[in-house]
C-alpha cells in the first residue's frame, strides 16, 4: 500500500507541476495576439549561412593553422570553431521555433484542426528538442567532433533556398488569409 | 453530531462561510450570467453540507446510512463539478473552435485511459470500490483538465485570471482528493485509529483553500476579450502539411549531425 501511496504522490506531483507550467503563461504570448505577419520576416533564414559555417570550419584552415601558427592559436581556433557550431545549432533551433509558432498560430485561428497534423508537429518538435540538446551537449563538452560539414553542404544549400522561399511564402499566405478574413468579417460576412 | 471531532466542525463552519462568500461574489459581481453551471455547483455544495449535517445529526457520523447518503450526495456534486469545469473551459476556448475540437478529443482519450485503469483497480478490491471509483474520478478529472490547459498553453490562447484560478482550484482539489483517498486506504490497512479524521482534515483544508482563492479571484470582473477573426478552413488544410514538411526537413538536417554522417568522406 505504501508503494501505491508513493506512486500516487508521484503522479499528483507531476500533475501539479504540469498545472503550474500550463497556468504560468509566458509574458510574450499572454496578450494572445497572433501576429502572423511578424513571422514572415525579411531576414535570411539561418540555414542559409551554411556556406560561411563550412568555410569557418574547413579542415584545410585548421591544418594550415596547426602547421604555421602556434599551438595557442590552433587551440583558440578549435574553441572558436566549436563556438560557431554551437551558434549555428541555436540558429537552426530558432528557424524551427519560428515555423512552429506559425503553425500554432494558424491552428489556433482555424475553425477545424486535424489531430494527425498536430500530433505530427508535436512529435517532430520533441525529436528536434531531444536531438538538439544531445548534439549541443556533445559539441560543448567536446564529446562529439565538430563535423567537417562537407557532405552536408549540398543538402543544406538546397534546404536553405527552400526554407528561404517557403518561410516567406507561408508567412505571406497566412498574413493574407488573416487580412481576407478580417475584410469579410468587416463586411458582415461569415469568414469561416 | 457528537461523534464529529470539534476541529472538523470548525472547518465545516469555515467552509460554509467561504462558500457563501463565493456565492455572494458570483451574484454580486454578476459572474453567474457567464458561469451559471459554476454557480449551481457552489449552490449544490452548500446544499450537500446542509443535507449531510441533517443526516449526521439524525443517524450519527459513523452509521451506514450516513455513509450511503454521503456517497449519493457526492456523486451529484462530482457531476456538477465536471459540468462547471467544462463550462469554464468552454468559455476559454469558445472563440477557438479548432482547438476546442482538439481539446474534446484529448479529454475523451484521457477519460478512456483513466476510467479503464479505475475500473480495473476497483475490480481487484471490491470492499474499497467506492473510494477507488472516487479516486479514479478525481484522477480522470485532473488529467483531462490539465491536458486541456497544456493545450491552451501550447497554442498561446489567452486565459482570464478568474478562469485560471477556477480551473487551477478544481485541479488542486482533485489532486488532493487522489492523495487523501490513497492515504486513507493506506492508514486504514495499517489499522491507524484516526484514519477517517486525517482524510477529512486533508480534504476540508484543501477545499477551504481552493474556495478562498476563488473568492479572491471572483472579486475582479472577467475582462472582455476581443473575438479573434478565424481563418478560412482551407488555410489550415493548405499550410499545415507544408509547415510540417519544413519542420521535417530541419529535423533531417539535425539528424545528419546526430548520426555524424558528415564525418564520412
């Protein structure tokens, strides 16, 4: 019976912590305004900086430094390289979160929402968060070697162009849909 | 009533005063227009207290009749609690019909899972079935409500502080009932002589705390929120798969780093 009591205490604690998190709305979203237009930012997507990251992390540069420069410079370069890789990871996460915000805003403002789409999104964000944290810890503590990024280059440059255009397009479409809905609403028509 | 400990009687009196205050605020601040089922729930709680007072004074606190009457009245107030919480949740989500539809599916899934568990555990120990059913109800209630609140947070839907306090209070009370029921069973099986009193103290103290928080929250009016303009249904159908495809592409990119495929020449 003590086992059952402990199990229920654990469940209740987890529920109360979830409740606390659920009721504690972040300051930013507490206004509940869904500004779809703000999601369509004019800036480049971070994935597009891949070529620069690649250049900064090229093996030739590192070998050259190790050959010609001092050990201190080489160490510093490795440190910087790690720093760049970590920053790049953070920016990838920002791209991901921006897309998620767009998806959530569209879902919240839609009269009907598909469970499968939403579950898929939740699953993708859980997988992304888990991988992101593990890779980040791996890079930070030097447990994972900083990738040379060469074979990634082609794939990412393709993705970068896609992301750049599609994010903009998605944001524009969403913002346009809001405008259209507002106009119809203003004319006394049921937009939904 | 002589068998009821004086401290329980005191808590009972405090609870009635606080509930009357909540009712007064519901009427005085005109909350009952927007929350009729919640107002009925408060009235039913007061009626239950009066009814049980009558039953305990006629048949004694520890009699079988009193126990039966308690469970009958409890079933009614629990049904009212479900309706009241659903009403508040509906008021939060009524402008967001898509998310409300999603919340319903989530509630149904949570209810199905927890009710299956409660039925299975009540079948194992028939002598405790009412207590286990009660615990099962509170667990279902808390899981379903917290799932919906997580959904509300996930989609950044604004919730008025009054509604937040009411929903939070319901959850806290249900969670405490789960613990109190399990504690009662554990203490009783260990032959602790005052197990029923411990159960009563715990339930009543939390109930009073929740009622006080409701009274404090209900002093404020509910802010009128501007109704958001919904998008045409086709927007979601078109955009959502595309966004998911982009999310998957970013995930794939991370996956390459994860597998360290990049290190291969």
